[in-house]
């Protein structure tokens, strides 16, 4: 099970931190151990670290309207999203 780091910018860090959307969209995909991080030099740059059971399922879900809606709800700026997968 690879560990994935995803980082991106958000419009409202406090809202992003408090949002249940990560668990709602990633939980059914078998993603576990989701942890959040905030850049202390730029609070609009945030990251999640998570364990992904099925990377293909997560990547397919990333292209769905539901994931786009979840990211919009959380104020994620999708053009800034970078995924890094444990080697």
C-alpha cells in the first residue's frame, strides 16, 4: 500500500482543515491514515499524506465531477495540485 503526498493551495485554510470531504470521498476508495499539513510560511499551501490501497481507483476518482465538487467545496485550487507517490 503506497503512501501518497498531495499538496496544493487553498482559498481558506481553516475551512479546508475542518472539512469532512477528504474522508467522505477518499474513505470509500480504501484510503486510510489521512493526515493534514499546513505550510507555516504560506498558510494557503497545504498537504495531505495518506495510505492508498488502490492507486488506480484513486486516480480514476480524481477525474470525476464528484471529486471536482469536493475540491471546490474545500477551496482547493486544482491547478496547483501535485501528487507524489512513495517509491
